[in-house]
């Protein structure tokens, strides 16, 4: 299965400029598909206190346009109750590199780190990973149209996304590839 292995840098904005938002991502599991790529310890409040990234795990940065990243976590009720975590982002500027990243997000569960407007960091897909639920690409027809990829990754988790302590974030970020 393909995994995200290269960071995706913003080359074009969705519209006319705007600040970039970066999401960190990595394959949820090692090559065996069972062993977690990152081992976590938790604080008393349930947040992620520390993180140890397994050797060889590639953490990538996904640059998205400002106001184009959203993390939802809705409780799903039915035969079983779970939290559906959904991360939506836009990778502006169609390219082969971004097409490969979009395909990896389709096929392999990944874990994502998102920073909110207050500077708090949240981890989504920590146990099961998130995979593409929507993955639309376009070159656009007119000025202002999307040229790039509009992606939503989603998955069932036992709870809501967890807040990540700065030390844990720094440990994960240390495995970042260019």
C-alpha cells in the first residue's frame, strides 16, 4: 500500500493568495499494518503527553490554504457508538506530487496533526487512522476555481481528537521529511 512519503508544499493558492496552513501526517501503522508508527503516553486529562516515532516513519507536511482546513468529530449512534473524525483540507495547485499524495490518502490509513487558531494541536486518527472519504481534483475552468485537490479523510475512532502537548508535537515533528 502506498504511504505519504513526501511533504506537499503549496505552489499556488486556492484563490488569490492567503496564509498557508500546515497539517502534519504519517502512516498510522508500520509495514505490517498492525503495529502503530508512533507510541504515545497520556496525561491524566487524556491528552497526548509524549510521542515516540518508530524508526523509518516519515512524517510529512501538507500545506493547505488558510480557512481550508477543518477537523470535525461527530458522534455516530447506532448498533455501535463511535466518533467519526473527519479532516477536510485543500491542496492547491494540481501536480503529479499532489496527485500521488492524494492517492496515498485514498488507500492507506494516516494520522494527522492539526493546529487550531488558538495554537492548540490536535491529533486525528490516532488509533485506526483516517482514509479518504472525498478526494476531488480539478484544474479549474475560470479564475477563482479550484486548481488542486479538495480532500476529506475520515475514520471511526473511540473518542474525539486528543490535544497534543508541545513535547509530543516536537517529537513527531522531528521525523518530518522535506
